[in-house]
């Protein structure tokens, strides 16, 4: 089975899990709204202050806002992973279940939010300041970082490890199950993301060129709804798959409707080693 067909199969399985319990989508929606609200609450005054040449205060507000938005994203991500674990076990999950699990991981969540934000800012800085070479280096670093940390949220949710320990655990689980030279197609949620964003873009473009408000406004509204729905669904499906892959890497056993063959085939060897020394 090719990588595309395997990815599509895994995406359909994960979507089937999401459909069985509305709490999973609800947690995704709440997490997205919370992070967006906090980000805007700091971004808007920071922009005003920057326009008034109060740069230092604006930068502080941006950094604090970015951290709080990241914290909320991780917090609800952990809640979602905990709820997904229950659903994969055949149990009913509630929003309260997920949030309760996340509350017991506040220390690791806070630490991982700071760690992840710092690394992402460093990668962005390299991409911005080092020209073409920086783009290449940042791209490689981003892929490596994404692979090594793919299981961090499930590790925090289900094991309660701190940020660095969670990164080491995530990397070691991959090496234990698949060896040092690994790669994977983990963009399971990207299938749903594209399915929503492509038609959203098309509708938005039609509305833009129509030059008719009676046509453009409804099309823009539909495009926004499609894009938001795609983002939420992609996040939820991706979280379900991450929990299933974490359990397979840790125990060697499949969980929920996923088979061992499906999960084993989602990661494969590649020419160069990745994650050594982690």
C-alpha cells in the first residue's frame, strides 16, 4: 500500500473515532477559541502601541500573548489526547474528563508551551535572517522537530512527563519501535485540512472577482466556515491518530479500530538518521 493510500485509510479510521464522541470536537473548538481570544487580546493592544512607537512594551505584550496562546493550545491538546484515549478504549468521554486530565498536568503543560514556543521562534528567526540557506536549514529543522516531538502531547497527557523528558520519551519510542533512521507521513489531519481549505479558497476567489456584495458576502461567510471546520477537524483527527500511534510505539499493540499493520506502516526507514542523541 502506497503512502497516500495508507494515509487516506488512517485518516478515515481516525475520523470514524471522532464521529463516535462529540466531546473530541468540542474540546478542539474550545481550545481554538481560547487560544484565538487570548492572542487577539494581546495582539490588538500590541499593534496600537507599536504604531505609537512604544516598541518595547509592544514586544513584551506579543511575547506574553504568544506564550499564553501556546499554553492554551497545549492545555486543550492534552485534554483532547486524554479524551481520545478513553474513546479509543471504547469508553464515553466528556469535555470535563479531558479538562480534568489536563489540570493534573499543568506543570508539564506550562513547561512544554515555553519549550515549544522557544524552538519555533528560533526556527522562524533562522528562516527570516539567513536567506535561502536559512530557509533550507529551517525547513530541515522543522521536519526533524515535528517528527521527534510528534508524540509529546500524548506522552504529557498519559505519562505526565516534563518537557525535556517528554521530548526524549517521544524520540526514544520511535527509535525503539522503528529504529534510528525513521520518517513518517503524520499529516493525517492534512487530508481534512485540504478538503476544507481548497473549496474555501475557491469560494473566496469567486466572491472576490464577482464584485457583487450580494454574492461575495455569502461566499466569504461559507468560505470562513469551511476553513474553520477543516482546521478543527484536522486537529481532532490528528490528535486521535497521535494517541493511537503513541500506544503502539509504547506497547506494540494496536488500539481502537487501528490495526498493527496500519500503525507500523505509518512510519518507515529513510536514508539518513534522525533524532540521534535525543
